[in-house]
């Protein structure tokens, strides 16, 4: 399970069954903007927590394929959770 936290809410992207209170299957898409080059740009602070660790993404950070945070491919998670976002 991956927990995505923003300054406003905590959301979870579940790989395994979701924990109580976090039955979400989407990353906080509003905290990211997809670029014309298919990279993702962080537009609001995001905290990511997994069973392997945690990490912070700051505004202005660019997410490219293979970008790992706390053992999770963040690019792949965004592609899966936010497919229609441009």
C-alpha cells in the first residue's frame, strides 16, 4: 500500500487491500501536472509513505519514467491513477 499525503488530505494508492479510512485507489492527481513531454511535474507538496519508507515531493520536481520514491515507481503510479490529466 502507498499513502500519498498532501497538505489538505491523505490518499492511498492500494496495491494490497486498503487500510481502514484510506480506501482510495488514486494518487492526488491535483498535486501533479502532466507535461507535453509526458513527464509529471509536482505542483503541490506530496508526502509518500510505504512499508519501505517515505519521501516528500516538492513543487517543481519533475517525475520521469522509473522515478522511485520509497521503493515505488511514482511515474507508473501517476500514469495508472491520472490517465486523462494533461
